[in-house]
C-alpha cells in the first residue's frame, strides 16, 4: 500500500496532531505523517512531534511582512517534503485564497462544534449560552471562508445541565481525537468524493451510530396526557 504523505500545521499544544501521529503508526493506515509545521517557535506540539520521530519545521509568521511571504515559505517546505495532504490542527492563522487554492480538496481542518453552527472561536461557551442539547466536532475541507468547507465527518456529545465550557470542551476533545484520524483515513484512501459541494463517502456506514439526547425517554404513549400536544 502506498500511503499518502501528510503534513500537520499547528500553533499550540497539538493534541489532535498527536492523535493523527498515533493513528499513522498503524501499518494499515493509509496516510503517513511526514512533517509537523508550526508558525510559533514556542508551540508545545513541536516537542511532542520530535519525540515521535516526526520532522518538524518552524516558520515564524511574525518574521514576514505579509501573509503571502509567509505562505510561500510554507509552500516551499511542503513541496520539499513532497506533501500530498495537509491537516490543520489548532493552526491559528487565517489562510489566503492563494494558499487554500493550492491545496483545494487536499487540506482539512477540525473545528470544535457541529458545523455550520458556532463557527469561529469560543464554541463551547456559545453552545451552552444557546441551550443546545447536542454539541460536538466537525472535520471539513478548508475553503477561503473560515469553517465553511464541505463536511467529511462529525461526532456528537450530549450537553449536560451541569456542564461548564471546560467540561464540555473535554468531552468534545475526546470526540475530536476519534473523528480526525477517521476523516484523514477516508480522504487518504480515496473514499471521500466532492459532489456538488458536498462530501460523499464511499462504502457502508456502521449501524447503531445515532445519538439521541435525552435518551431513554418514550414519547410515543404519553401517560395522563403529560407531554401530549394541546
């Protein structure tokens, strides 16, 4: 099996990066993590990647006069490593249409919300403020508009009455670590197809994967008319 060469772009601790590196160690995984690139020299994820034997490169965005110069430097490194797919994992730089266009259909990102809801930052606090019952994470293709690309995979958790932004974030992060390797494997194996701006996944889906919140409540036969429509 010829595995796809993958670069991960980070700006911080790189917990999703670590999940992707771990997945890539499996012989049957269709992608190989060959590079971790950070725009911040102090990013904690760099040490994690080095400890795993992955090549790391720092390109400090503050050393460049504009975004184009920074992105052209990144592109040169990616070309030099013969990278085929790019994963953003907490990469805190908005990318220009030029760079995104170079990687159209080959660059993915993970976002801590069930897109298209709660694009942008502070997703967990915003989900709690909105009173949603289900929250989660999404893996999507990167397009010039932030958090707007076609969805490849999503995972959900229930929102509990006693949740804080921190407790909810912790459960969503566990979901992120599961769906990001899955999405990368689907893309690297050629099972993701873009049709009319939406992702189609080739192959069968597992059964019994629905999440219903609150679960265990039977609304089909209301007792004493409680919960019945007026």
